[in-house]
C-alpha cells in the first residue's frame, strides 16, 4: 500500500455538508460526482497529499443509505492507494481477509475499488483503490 488515499465520511445531505466542510477547510470541494454502482454522490476535498470524501446516498438500496439509517453520519471508511489492486486482493484473501467484492469495481475519482470486510479489520471499513490509467 502506498498511502492513505482518502477518508470517507457518510453524510445525510451532501449540499449542507459541502458548505460545512468548506468552512472547516477554508475551500470548496474540488470535485463532486455520482457513482451509480454504489448509489452515491461524492464530494472531495484536498488536504495536503490526502483527501476527504463526503458520501451521500442517492437511492435507498445504497449501502450508504443503510449505513446512515443504522449508525447516522460520521467516518465511514479509510481508503488506501495501491499499485495493483488485483494483486493486493489476492494477497489479502490468502491472508484470510474477506473481500466485500470479488473483483474491482468502478469507484469515484477515476479509481477502481475493493472493500475489505470490517469484521476482519477490527471494525474499520477499508477500501483499496487504484488509479485508472
């Protein structure tokens, strides 16, 4: 793993949260986009070499919608940049870590992603992400 790529924060209202975090960080998000495969809309703030991703549900079938109903808003995941996501997925499976998706899928910010099962990572939802070249 190369670095912490971003920290994901689940939010109920993306517009209100964008305004709040713009006040906190002193600048607006540099990017917003919908990720249909996850049923979410995201906004990214650059903080040094890392990013903060705000994530809101666009559909009731979204994992974020279910997360927000169960736990409310707050820190959702930590994402790590990797060079070769398939190689990392294979390595982690061999180490006994369960994956939430068996193959990489499209994510936000020009990435392919995979989530690790939080029951295998001390309750932390870990995301692997690789830049699409």
